[in-house]
């Protein structure tokens, strides 16, 4: 190629990198709806994050579609929680959380856990993890975790959690979320 010398890599001018420091520096050149629609083109799985309220002993939880593996050694997972979540402060105060990886037949449980207020576990069958955290019955797999770190990121928190116990039931199709709707994996 012209400009290359002796097979050396061509230098590419990089834009200056800015580190997000929690403050909004400039408005985005697109709207929130446009951003949300673009991100909705990426299919995600759905998990239930649950714990027992340390003050009342009652189950508390939320649904998340921002779940990911972070590290194999040590075993870490991550998920994002909205800063305005009223469920997260209760979950954060528990010693252990259960993350249930939901199956395609668990849309109703996901809807209940995604709702604001009320008894999110009414009509949802669950059992306890080794430490007593609620695991959604029939989930594909579950992980019992302890919060290791929280990182502020815009209007959300990125939560990193260490996995202490797990069970992999397998055999069912995952619950998927794509373009604002629940979807099924065609096999």
C-alpha cells in the first residue's frame, strides 16, 4: 500500500478519548427514543435479580436484560440497574442475591418483576438458594451472588457480583427481549 514502509502498520489518527466522569459534557446529537430504538436491535436475555429484604424477610426483585458474564476466575457477572429503581436499595442491602436466568415460558414473571411497586412475587413460584435468596421456579439456571462493586454510569449503576453457588437446569429456550418485545428463539 502506498504510505506503508516495509509492512509496518499504517498509523490511524484517533479521536481524543474522553473519560466519562459522571457529568454530562455535551448533549448527544440524537434523542433518547432514537438511542433506545437503536439499542433495541440487539437481542438480550432476561434475568430476575432477587433477594430477601433483610428488614422484613419478604422477597424483593427486579428484571434485567443487561446481564453478562464478567470473569471466569474469579466467577463474576454483571448487570445494570436504573438509579431510580426502588427495588435495588433493598436488594443491595441483602447479603446474597439470586440471579435467575429466565426461560421463554416465564414472560409473566419478568413482567411482574419489571413492574413498579406492589408484591412482585404474588403468583410467582420460587424456591430458596443455599443462603435463602429467592430463585424463580423453572428458570433455566440460577446463580447465587454477592455484590462486589457498583459503578455509576449515567442514569444506571453497573453492578458486578461474585458467584458463590449455581444450578444449571438447561433444556428450555431462553426468554429473549428484542425491539421492545419478548421473543422466542427458533431452533
